[in-house]
C-alpha cells in the first residue's frame, strides 16, 4: 500500500528538504519552502506511445535531419533555427503583457492556414476571450482549435480528439495533474506536467509550445530543471510602454542561440521589423555629444546600434557607474583604460551608458564605440553623424581585431554611413566598400583623435 510522505520544496529552484527552512539552501531566497505531499509506491504515469528501442552503434543511427514546419513568421523562424521541429518542446517566457499570447496566436493562425490542425489551450483565458483577441488579430481559421482547460488529463484527451501538429499550452503554471496533490504552479505540478507533455511530444511527434511566467528578476518561474527538460527556451523581451519587442533564444537543441527576432507591437498585433538597423537609428540626434554607432552581430545578422553615454560631475564621494544593455564590469574596465592610458580624469565623474532600443550587447566588438561615446560626453565633442566604430579594447589601450568585419562594414555602407573606424589587425586580405572611408587604428588614442579631434564632419 502506498505511503503518504510530506516534504518541503522551494518554489524558486526546486530544492527539496524533509523539514521547513526559512531560507532555501539552493537559491538563498527567503520564505520559498512550501509543504507538499508525495506518494511512495508504484508510479501513476500512463504510457503515451513511446516504444522501447534497442541501443544501436552510432554509425548505424540514421543521420536524417528533422523536417521543419514554416511558422509563417520569419523572425520566429530565425530564432527557432528555421522553423518548428516535430516532436520538439519549446518554452516561451516573458513579462506579463509583453505579447507572448499574441505572438503564439498569430503563429498558430498562420500554421493553420497551411493546412495543419492546431490546438491552443489556455488556462488563463476563456474561449470567448481568445476569440476576441483573434478577431482583433484577424487570426480566424477553422483549423485552429481553442480550449479553456487546466486539467492535463483533459488536455491529452483533446489531443487524441483533434490530432494537432502543434499544441500550445498557455501557461504551464496553470495546468495540473490530479495525481499530484500540490497546487497548480507548484514545483511538483510544473515538473510533472512538463514531463507528461514532453512524453506526449516525443511519443506522437507533436510540437509543443508552453508559456512560462517569469519572476520579478526576469527568470522563468518554477524549478530550474524546467529549462533543462525542454528543447528550446525563448525569452520575449521589451518594455510594455514601448512598441518594440525582442525574441531571444537562450537554449536551442535544433539551432543557434545567437539569433534574435525583432517585432513591433501594433493595434493588429505583432509586426516583423524588416530593417533592424533603421529601427535602432531612427531617432538618433544629430550634433549631440555622447552618441556613437557600432555594428553588432546578432547571430548571422549584423545590426547597427546606437550607444549613448552621459558623463557628468558627481556630488558624491563614490561616482556612479550605470550601464543599460551592457555588462557593468565591462564599462568599468573601459573607463579605467581611458583614465590610465589616455589621461581622462573620470574619478570624479558619474557615467551612464545606454544601448538604444533595449537590446543587450555582450560581444567585445562594441568596446571602441563605448570608449568613444564616453570620451565624447566628457569632452563635450560630438562624433560624426556618419561614423561607425568597431573594435575590441584591450587593457593596454590597444584596439584588437574582431570577427566577421566584412558583414558589419557592409551593413554600415548599406545604411548610408560614410566612414568606419576599424582595428588595423583586420586590414589584411580584405577590400572595403568603395563608398566607405576606412580609418585604421591601433589604439584607443588614435580612435579618439579620428572621431573627435579637430574635425568638422
């Protein structure tokens, strides 16, 4: 006979303990341990169609690639690596109201228009509410089935009835299994429901997309193992009060994690951004100090992005160093290089650096633009409105070479830029575009002289 057992599980990281503790030893958060009842004995999971297969030598395993389904949304296809893979499980996270449900409903509609039966299950909205959103998005199609359900057993029955090619569950924190005694959204429920959906996806070859809530820190709520269980983890980022949204992959077993998708929120739903560089530079002020443009590689796509810096005298003993969209430690290092190697007295100056558009830059090729924007604000000298700066800054003040420079410079030339300040290390074996003047530099001092010193461009 099964025996009831009580345990305490952390609602943030999934750490389990036989007794209650005020602070979780796993993640260090306070008051996150919740009592749960478990049943020891034979498992209650049903088989979902997975057949046992013998182990094979790797040389005898078929190398056939998984066929992908076009979602009809190019930016979503780019982030997924080319489209939906049958049998894959995708986790989409993002802040409330950011547009997760809107994006998935639009993608479901476009897949349904291609003749694929789609099942959209919502545990947060009624079917009538989904219909109202579909009317606004013009996403009505008889091949798109919707249901308001939170019982996972009922969801599996709907899957058997509809036989969809894609199952969307919005959200995983609202569904529950009657076999698990804890409340919906708890660690045990999220873990068990995700495992059941994973077996359903792999056993029947159905692509499954689940929506996950995020915590106030921006991480997906629930146990960390939730992200390890799925094949792909997507984050939908952006400010609720701004129109632009960024879809970013942080894990993808079927493609790259470096790609991003850009959308604009409109009345009729999310619209794809055709030219990201034009979007990020559309509101750039002219003739203002502290602004510089760089070219960042977002996966296979070069994107021109504006960096803004503000350096002002501080009234405190310790000056502020704030970075939005950049690593704070990287900003501190670049400022130290400017102080030591170029003699800029920044010890009594507050420094604020912002990446325009809400994009996060994490590659060293943007270091030179950060350094020039800081110096531009400190000296109150504007950079050239048609200049682009690319290069990595070393601790000795040198400008190091970067990868894929040809694509970055080609994007700058296409956007009408007239001059590029580049590291001399990349000069060999490359012919720059005819409509772009190139200034090769070896140090940050040379770059500042070219960008700010005595020119009227």
